[in-house]
């Protein structure tokens, strides 16, 4: 892939981090989600570069060509934020706008909360800002699920989800990306609540034909990344949610004050189960400039609707 995208590895926060980058100008850091990597921002790197920005999309820890520490505890939110702070410094910069999709969204908002001196603007894609709850996340999951099992609770069990996903990375990527997209038929959409005894593979569908936004080349790129490292690093992020909560009582009531933008697909299941947080964004993000749901799009927003996301990103960043 060309598009003016350059690749290099930098030292950050005690790990070696691979980044893809394009352009020169004010720094914009793009944080991916699960199960993705820098490649999920392939359409945004060139567009931001053309608009006069230095766009940088790292493989975050546990992904792609970046280090994958063994310990579950190595994936807590302080390490993840530390990686991005270290990245900004490794690039020789003092400040950046930060953009996060899926799991990258919490990385982005914790970065904004903990280092407002560095991160001057905030864009959340697919996951609305979630203020620290009064009770631990695992308790909330059980309340949300009732007699079922919330997918994040399933991911807590070390070894279980990765055995399923690692068995056939190509099939796993097809199923996950299709089933949470806006192209999945209603009966084929990813179910975030599992019946007792169900496996992850029971809640997704391998498509007979890929959606238009996802090519065989894209699937092969992702599958090759996960064949190399497996899915465990990314799953370990979920296994720190209670620890992250335990370590952050000082963030009770905290609100990122930076200028902010929220983008999601109207058919994103994450917006569905965080509907209350989405509706409260004007209150929880005082600097919110705009929130938008893209018609027909699902969870993989910047891949499903690259043109619209690029326009929104560039307009927001240029308005700063």
C-alpha cells in the first residue's frame, strides 16, 4: 500500500511500537480498536495528510508489529496511555489531537483526562465517553446481561476467546468485521449478549460475500497480523477493566474539556448498548462541537464510511 504512507518503529514506554504515518503538520494520533491495527485508519492517513496534518496510526500494544507483552497486567489503561504519550514524545512533538475508535476511544479519552497538556482535541468514533461508574464494570456487565452473558464478560476468561479466534484468523476476521457492520442482515448481526453455553462463534456469521468496503486484500492483511501474534494481546485489554476502575477513583466526575467530536454508525451495536452515554454526550463532554450518526453504517465506522469520516475529521481539526 502506498498513498504516501510511511512505516517506522519507535521506542515508547518500554516497548517497540510500529507506526504508519503520512503528511506533515500538526500531529493527529489515530488509535484503533479490537480486533484491528493501524490498517483500520488506512483511508484517513492520506486524507489527513492532504489536509495539512501529520497523521500517525500506531499498532497499539498487543497488535501487529508492536510488542506484545505476556502479562495480562501489561495492558492496563495507564500502560496504554503511556504508550501514546511516549509516541508523541518519540515523534518530537509536544501536543496532538487524539482520535480513538472502539477500544481506542477509551485510550483517547483517558489520554485527554490524564494529559490535557499534550492532547488538545478529542475525537471518539463508535464508543461514547463513559464516565467512571459507581460500581465495578464486571458488576455492571452482569446487570446489563441479566440471565445472559455480556460479550466482555466472556472475554474475561483467559484462553477461551483466543482459542476460538486463533483457530482460523481469516474466518474470525470475516465474521467479526461483517457481523458488526451495517451490511449484516438483521439475523446475521453480532449479538453482544450470549446465551449460557454459547461461544463467540455462535454470535457472529461468516458472510458468503464480503461487503463492498472490505476487500479480500483487507481480510488477508488483518488475518496475517493475527496469525503472527494471535488475538490474546487485544483480549487482554478487556481483562483490565476492573483494575482500571479500581485505580481511578480520582477520576470520579471527570469530564474531558477539550474540543470534541463524536462519530458513529446508526447501526452500531455499541451505540445501542451505550445509548444512555450517547444521549448524555453534551453534558459529559463540555467541549463537544458535534455528534453524528452515519446512516446505514455499523461499528467499523471509518472503514465503512471513509469519505464521510474524513470530511468530518478534517472539518473539525481545521476548525481548531
